[in-house]
C-alpha cells in the first residue's frame, strides 16, 4: 500500500479505529507527531533491500551522518579531524606496562577458575578446559567471539560441542 495513502487514511478518513489518534492530532497539532512505518522482515536475504527502500525515502536535506547505501559505509564522508581521531583511538589503545603486568598476574593467580572455559562433547563428557576464550577457540577452530556467544546462549556448536564457563554438575 502506498505510504502516503496510508498516512492520509489515518488522518482524514472516518475510521472508528483511529478516533483516539484523530482526537490527539486535533488537540496537539499534527506538527507534534511523527509517522513511522515498522516493517518486519523474516527473510534475512531481503533485509538489505527492504532497508534500502526506506532509506531512499528520506530526503537528502534531512540526512545527517547518513550512509546512503544499506549494509555499506560507502558514501559516508568524514572530516580530516574525525579520521585523525579514529586513527588516534585505534593506535593509542594500548595498556601501560604496569597494567599488562597486573593483568598477567591476575590471570596467573586465578585459583577460582573464573576465566576457565569447559568444553563438553555431544555426550556431555568433558573434552578439555582452557584458561581463555582464545585457547578454547583455538582448540575448536573458531573465533574467540564465537566461544563467548556459545557460552552466553548455551547452545552447541556445529560440531556438537557444548561450552560453559563453569563445570557441569
């Protein structure tokens, strides 16, 4: 359905379901309302296309820090100052020698095994425990982020392994 037609239907037609909306607009004025279209996309393959359709509806004079292409950063213009700040933040993101030493000591002295990752097979038999997500990821041949995600969701990975941050009881 045409979005403009749908919007005008809400405003001007004598539709019994819109009486509260029409009364509120009459009381507060149309300029104090915004009209949003919420679209649910169940097919992820169509998500970018649907997003692009709605992005194209935004007039260029109303776009601020707006990437014109869905799913891409192409077209985003950053000032020299912004680029320098991003670069400095990336380059300067290091810990001091003291902080690195303290982190190493806290990991080494960790007796409660809070950082330990436990990996179980499809029969819930422990196949290994690891001191970090990185070590568990290397064993499972997955990225450490995937280890974190599996711990948080409680689901098995594609190979059937179950990953926990505490031993099964």
